[in-house]
């Protein structure tokens, strides 16, 4: 039997921050809940990222729900990538029952059913806030990564973007980009002009880029590119004193890895480009939860994997924390795993030799403890129990503690279709982004030029037509970027060193 008094003294000291914190539960020793030990996480270190891991059915999703609830109470907004579609119940208060009463009786906490402010979001047509970005804002570097272009094709895509900048051709959606590629390969279009000013380019290279774009469209990306483009500052809203929980439903990610990569790369780059430097400011500005992360790492492109590694290193300074929820720590690449400050480990099962190796690897990531046989106990943690180790306010890892986790105070089930309808109908953000805007852009401009080539030329009063078109171009989000070309290209070149090529909104 371990010394309980020593356990209480050591753990209470290390898990009692001076500043604001969130509470996960109570410490456990020898299978019993120790009510004197609160397991808390300083808000100051939430932006140091983390991992919630464990076998299926051990309570990971409920831990995620508790985490998001606690952040919301502290006024911290979050974005939850809800791959299984079972997180929306956080918008409704929970209900008390015998199991919850028993759990809270052991912790000494009181159960207070409550709802939390929620925005439902979508990148592929489900009900909720439509998340979009223009092709111009996305930029040739990120787009080239998503399309998995080789170095030559990437250079050609950059030339095409430069050509559009020079010729005042706004790239809003994928139709615009496809039309430009067709136009600059057409002898009756811009082929000669492109070769004279930018060099000869083999038509086969344009064809390869075009085929990659079509493949991306087949995964639903056409809905993602367009206007109005999403403003990432709409992710950091509060409702009263509570932070808003933004829930992005991304069903069938296995069938749409490029679409999801497109969204992730765009989101990370836009946050990094637009959020001010925060550092360790006392509480995070935003927390991202990536549920079922093993699906992402297994299915996503190499570009996304590289980007995640880069962003985990850089985005902390923007006051943003990233948390991966998965089955085993080995699902997360080591370069990412080494950057994670908080680890919440539910039970792992050692049914096979491979399973036992994963358990050994997981235990090696924990601080050495005299209170637990971690390798043995990790296989026998109950539902709603987990090993926890975090960073204290000085950035020092806290002792490993078996934790009896509190239950969510919101509903532990999904919203009904009627509740989803009501939630989205009352959302100001849904109204803001619901209607797609189809302003005149490269597609319409080039279609007009190509029609003129096939028809007899008629006099056109340039003084009347050009200002109207110019005004429309400059009012679009893509057109506004033309006024900041030098600044944008300089920023893009710097970010390119880190693998970030998105274009900042002006």
C-alpha cells in the first residue's frame, strides 16, 4: 500500500495552480478515490497541446466533452472536429441519473446540468455554418500541397497565380482556376501572352494540374472554395461568459482525405497568419480538438502530416492549443507526440504482442511514479478513469496520477434533427455565411473574352466598361489582395520556409 498522506501532499502541491484552471476530476490511489486531490490543468498551459487516448469504449469522447465544457465555463472557445457525429449534445443540458449521482458522490463535486453555446459548422453541405475560402486566399503553395503537385507543377501553379494577379483575374472558386488553365493553353486565348511574359510551359503540365483539381472536386471541394470566405475570428466568440463550442461535422473522412486536408491546411495557415502573438498569456485564445485523429494520420496526405507537425510547433505562440483524440499514442507521429504537454490516457488492451508493445511505448512517455505500476494498471483502468500528466505553470511535467474523471454536465447524446434545425435557424453565423456569393471573377471575365474571339469585333466604349469591371474586381476579397501584393508575397515567402503558403486576407 502506498503512503496516502505522502500521495495527498505531493499531488495536491503539484496540481494546485495559482492562476485560473480547469478541473478534470479527483486523484485515485489503490483503486480508491482520494477526494483531497483535485486534478486540475492551468489555463496558462492549455496552449501547449495534448493527447486524449484510449481503447474504444473507455470514455475518450466524454473526457473531450468535459474538457470542452470546462473551457467554455472559463470563457475559452473551442473547435471540435466531430468525426463520429456524437458531440452535438453539448448544446443541451444533461439529465441526472443513478450512475451520475454515484460518480459525483465519490468526487464530492455537485452535478449541475447545463447547456453550452454551440455553433454547428460544415465543409461538405451538412446543416450549419458554411466554411469557405477563396482560391486566392488559399494561395499556390498550400493548393499545390493539397493537389500533391511535383516541384515543376508547383512552379507552374505559382506562375498561373502571378498571371492572374497581373491581369486582374480574381480566383474565387475552382471553376475560376480551371478556366484560367484552359485559357492559357488555348492558342486563341492567352497561350502566346503567357509564353512571351512567363516562359514556355508544356501543355501536359497544365493537364496534370487540371486533372488533380478535378479529383479534388470529386471529394466535394467545390463547396469549400468560394465566397463569402470564413473569418477565423468568428471561432473566438463568447456567449455571455461562456466560450462558444464550435462543432465541425466531418463525416466520411475516409472517403474525403483531400477535402479534409484542404480545410485543415487552410485553417492552420489562416490562424497563424491572422491571429496576433499571444504567448503564455494566462488562458488560450482558442482550443482545437481533433477527434478520431488516427483516421486523419492514416488517411491524410503527406502535406497535411507535415503541416500539422509544423503548426504544432508554431501555433502555440498564437494562444492556440491543439488536442488529438485517438486510440493509442502510437497513432500520432513522434514529431507531434513530443510536442504535447497534456496526456490523458484511458485504458489500453494488451490482447496481442503488438498491443503490448504499444502499452510499453505509452508508459515510457509518462513520468516515473512510485504510486502505480503503470504498465499493469493502464490495462485495468475503469470507464471514466485515466492516467493524467500535464505541465504546471512553470512548464514542468506534473506527476502521473490515476484520475477519476467527472461526468459531462451537458447531454451525453446527439441532438435530434429538430434541435439541429432550431439551433441553426437561430444562428447569426449561419445567416452570415449561408448564401454563396458569385461575383464576377476569372471564369466570367475569360468566358467573355473567349466569346469575343468567336464573334465579329464590335466597338466597345472602354471608358464606360473598364471602370465598372475594375470596381467589381476590387470589391471582391480576391481583388482586395491585389492592392497588397508586395506585402502578401513577402509574407508568403517567409511562411514558405515553414511550409505555410496561405494568403492573408486584406
